[in-house]
């Protein structure tokens, strides 16, 4: 069955708000903590890492709960509605009282970050389970995710350009206004997406999970025992860690290597702008060579591009490299996410239908990568002796800090993506473009 384009557009609109949440904390939170709130790099990294530990537990729980809701009511929209409250956490996280700095500011930000991650999970898990719920085939699942990734890229691009521009002065009030503005975008996109999910599942059909009730631990164990899904999860753990390290490191790279923090918005536009066009191209490539080969190509390109800044070039070559990385990023996202429903479909052919459980494990992995990436970069900064500042203060960074921030932006992500490639090579479901019976 082919999904209706209007339904896909409504569903995919939800990815705009998701892109805002992924981009703004990933791009600006570490920089906000170290350059405006005076939080030391190591503590700032922990502020981003520790809340994500909760996600590792919460996402599988929400996956199982989502399956129970689907069995009981025939849909997963209850959790989606709760996730709309994410906008409140977004505003709270960047509206730090003037009397807080250093450790107390880190505690404030970390508390709201925990709340935001929990609410984001409430939306993300059932939202990303939707393609697995639909009674569609291998290539149609790629089409669904192509729309989703196109709108996600628009959200990433819009937030990636607008957010740095809105906070260019570096004042706390700038960050608060930025969060308030973008949180409105998140609410509107979420409401449209909920309507899109309802229309998609009505027109394309809804595959109800197993009738039997399962514990969360049982769901996680079943998903983890799936060899292909496990390989995909481990690969994406390192992929997600790499891309979120890139986001967290970019403001440091533009300011301390090029001496111009305004280039952050330019580089984000160069990274995500081409990805809008690359998504449909990658989808076409998938039909010719399969998702697995497309994903491997994307990973290899990202490894090479990550090492390029070591050549020490100027702004124009740097923008060209970032464009290349953005094209690879589009492939990384499209192929990996569209392979999750393929794993679910293969599991169904073996008598296991737990789409929510698989998605819960997947999103927990994604959340872990979003935390580890910035933490690894903050650790590199700490090892290099990077000096944090508060609003209105400037310092001269030692040479060791400049070396650390450059190596953390190049060698570390290249090694991480190479590890992702190692695990991805173990995926076997794509060898013949096979489709389990009953899913066409």
C-alpha cells in the first residue's frame, strides 16, 4: 500500500519540532554553560551526560507502555499529547535566574534538561514507531522516512541557523527569548503531527502489537537478541555520538579556530541546507543499491570529512567540507532510521511483533549518543585546560586548549564513525532487498 502524500506531510511536520529540540541543546547548551554561566567544562559535560542516563531506562519503558496503549486503544496518541509539554522545559532550561552561575546554574539547567528529555521521549517513541505500525512494504517505509527526514532537516536547519543568531550577544536574556520563540514552533508542529499520525494509521492500516502483555525487560531482551537489530543499534550509538559531538563542538571551532562566533550559523546552514536536497537523492540511491550500502557510503564520507580540518584551511574550504558532511549526515539519518522498521518486519515474520519495544531501545540508544558526544568533547576541553567564562568576560585560552578543541573536532569523531562502520558491516537483512511475507 502507498501512503497518501498529504498524510505524510502532516506526520512529518512533527519532525520540525523534534529538530528544534535536538539542535538547540546539542548545539548551544555546552557553549551556554561554559561561556555564559561560568560552568567548568568537565561539570558542564556531566550536566549534559547524567540526565541522559535516565533516558536509557525511560525509553524502553515508554516503548513497552506504548505497545500496551496500542493493544488497548488501537493507537499510540496518548503519549504524543503528553510530549507537547516539552516546550515548557525548553523555556525553563534556558531561563536561568541571574543569581545562579557555576555549579548552581548547572543544577538548574540539568533539572530542566531531565524534564525535557522525559517529555521528548513521550513524543519521540510513539512518533517513530508509527512507520513500523503501518501495513506498508520495504520501499514505502523508506519513503515515509524520507518525508520525515526532510522535515527533520528543515527543523534542524531552521533552529541551527536561527538559534545562534538570536543569542549572538551571549546574554542570558537572549537565550531565554530564543527558547520562548522556538518552543512555540515545537507546539504547533507537534499538534499537526498528531493529526497526521491518526490519518496515516487510518488510511494505511494499523498493525496491533502481540496480544500478550510483556514486561519491559522481556521486550528489551527480545530486541537485543535480534542480531541484525543489535548491529544497527550499536552502529547508530557511535553514529549519534559522532554527529552530536560535531554539533556541540561547532561553536567552539568557529570562535577559537576562525575567531568568529557568527560563523556558527553559517556553518550550520552549510551542514543542513544541502541535506534538504540530499534526502530525496539518498532515497533514490536506496532503490538502486539498498539501504545498507547507502549507509556505509555515508559513514565513510563522514570519516574522511571529519579529518579534513586538520589541514588547516580557510573559511571557504571549511564551508565546502561542512557541506559534504551535511550530505553524508542526511544519508546517516535516512538509512539508519528506515532500517528499524525493516528489523521490526523481519522480527514479525519470526512471530515477534513488538514495534514499540524495538523503538524504545532505538530511541534510548539515540539519547545515549546525544549525551556521550558533548561529554566526550567537554572532556577533551577539560584535558586541554579550557577556561570557562561568564557573560561579558573574555580570556585568552592556552595553546593546549586550542589543540584539544581541534583534535576533539577531528580525530575523535573520525574514530567514532569508523567504529560505527565496523558494527554496520554486520547487518545482513539488506542483502537481497527481501520483504517478509504479509508485509507487502
